[in-house]
C-alpha cells in the first residue's frame, strides 16, 4: 500500500490522503468477491431487493456527509453534490425492484418446454472518472448488484472518497463487505489488473476515449464483456424560430455545469446565422451571471477545476491570442479556478474538435438545417446535445439526424435514472441506466426440457 495525498481543488492544499492498493490486492479482492457473489445470488430475490432498499436508505441518511466529501475532494458546489448523493439513492431504489422482476421468457417450441434465464455474470469491475464519482459508480453498481453480481470499483485517483464511503454505507446497511469493494489506486496498475483478471467477467469503464480504447484492447483476449462511457463534444443547436431568450439564458448551464467537466457538456453552440448577433448579445450577460466561487456556499453555481494538471490542459486551449468573445468571472488562486469562457473560432480549430472538459464553449454560426446537421456530426464523438426550435417537425428531423445517444429538445437535460444513457461513435459502447440496465450484467441462458409424449 502507498499513501496518496488528496488536494482540495478550491484551495490547492492537501486535505487528506488515501491508501492505494496494488495488483496483488485486486487478485485477493476478486477471490473474496466471487465467494460473496455465490452467497448473494443464492439468497431470495426479496432479500436482495430489501438489502438494496436498505442501502438506498443508508445513502439517504448520509446525503449531507457525502456532499461535504465531494465539495472538498472534487470541488463540486454543495447543491450539486447533494443532488448527486440523492441521485445515488434514487438509482438504488429504482434497481431494488429488479431482483424480484428480472425474469426470462417461456418460448413456444415443439417437443418440450423452452425457457430463458438471465444469469448474473459473476464479478463486475467498474472503473470511474473523477468528474462525477458518485453517480457514475452507482450507475454501475446498482444494476450490477440487482442482477446478482458482486462489484469491484476502482475510483479515479483524485476523487476516491465518496466511493469509499458509499461502500461503507452498503456494509452499514447489511450487505456482505466483499460484495461491493473499492480498490483505490493507479489506472495503469489497479485498473489494468481489473480489466485483465480472468475472474472479472465484465468491465464498465467511464473515462476518456483514449483510455477506453486501451481498456477495450486489454479486455479482448479474455472476451470480457465491456461497457464504455467515453468522451463527448456535444452540440447545442439554436434555430432562429426558438425561444431565443430561453436558449441563451440556459446555454451556460448546458456547458458550465460542473465547470464544464461533464461528458454531456454542450461545448459547441451552433446558432442560425440570422439570429447569431442577437444570441451573442443575450449570452454575454448570462455568462457574466454564472456565480463561480467557494463550492461550500449555497449561492455557488460553478466551482474550480479538479486539479492543477487538468487546469493546465484546459488553459492550453485558451492561449493569449485565442478568439475570446467574452468571459465570466472566477476567483484568483489559490485553487484551480477558470472563468467561463466563450470562444468564436474557425470551424476546424482544435477547440472546436477536441474535448476540452472545462468551462470553455465555442459558438459558430450555421446557415440552414443541413449545415447544422453537418456541423453537429463533424466530430468523432456522439454522446449528447440539444436542439432549440419551436417547429415540431424540425425538432423530430434534427433528433433523428444528429448522431448522439442522448438528445434534448428545448432543454439541456441528459440524465434520468429510468432512461437509457450512452454514446454513439467514439463516445461509447453499450448503455447504462433505464429499465434494461440489469440485463447488461447478465448472460441469457436458454434451456430446453424435452417432454415425453404418452
Ligand atoms: P481517464 O480515462 O483518464 O481515467 C478514467 C479512469 O480510468 C480512472 O479511474 C483511471 O485511473 C483509469 N485508468 C487509467 N488508465 C487505465 C488503464 N490503462 N486501464 C484501466 N483503467 C485505467 O478519464 P478521466 O480524466 O478520469 O475522466 C474524464 C473523461 O471521462 C472525459 O473524457 C469524459 O468525457 C469522460 N466521461 C464520460 C462519461 C460518459 O458517461 N460517457 C461520464 C463521465 C466522464
């Protein structure tokens, strides 16, 4: 074990530490998880449902504590962090129904009875990023446990605390301590061991597309099941016929939420040329109004970036000669503060094509629907996006033409626990959330029972 310091992003100062495990600890955890999974899956469906409901109740009783941890560890504004902890509770409650509902089919065949079973995979590895540690962990562990699996989670190096606490709350609620284990440590050692370990049946990886392709390649020799939730560069498409005031007023929320460290960030605003100037006039005060500051304050809408290295990466997209249209305000250091920034670059600028993952948005004009579709789809990513129009036919045409897994019309919402979430193209593979999520943690078995004729 090695000790890893944790930095408060709002102050830049160390505020705690975490013990990192090594590859040998992963091997040990897999063995214990396999034994716990066998016990879990043998227990009655009602008992598993009840255990998940108790886990949800334990999370509910600790929302404030979990939120405070995320404020210090990830710099999330406290109101957002409370929503995230409450979301974990909701996700657990939603999937607590699954153990008693997950059923196969009886299929009409000749000569006997044919039935299908959804068998749990066994041990599932979940690798999470630092931007939304709690929700992303829960999107994996809640349906995986509900489908009868054990779970090992490797949180991101910078933000492990809430994941560790959630696993403690699971034990507090009565779950077997080996059923949901947290393995903090470096991706290259602990993450890779999880992906290559023969006892791990499936990996759910959320992170960058670069790392995701490595995970996919490492999982291939073992034909491991893989779900990938990767990067994004989503478009916010604003047509002249929409409620322009509303589109401009909400655009900052669509991209600066979580300081732009959001895979669904609408980081490319595309505006119909005929209303471009008016939209920019409306956007400027909306951006200036974003309250950036102390994440512990209830007034704060945007906190700092997660770390010094990430701050440097984001800053590299806004050099001194960058085409800055306007900026919001942010505190001076210490801490990793970056102001909401609006750029008006050329269509092929790297800040238009690459995921910045910070509070930086580009605004480009487009001519007509065909131009909007071409611009929106001119990316390797396909995660999310918004379409602003009051024309229902246009909304439907655009919704079908934009290549993305999660679109909103006249809204910036992306995530609901009961609707499927995931990416097109290089934004991912497979889906999380929604009613079918537990099925992704099972293999379907078909059994034919011959019936003797009298
Ligand atoms: P990252 O890819 O650097 O790291 C993600 C996780 O993978 C971390 O836990 C890391 O330790 C681990 N890891 C690193 N190397 C590994 C390896 N070789 N094998 C196994 N695991 C390894 O990503 P990040 O910087 O933590 O997160 C930001 C990225 O995550 C952005 O691209 C963002 O768009 C994406 N993201 C996607 C979604 C989604 O649902 N699509 C959600 C949140 C974040």
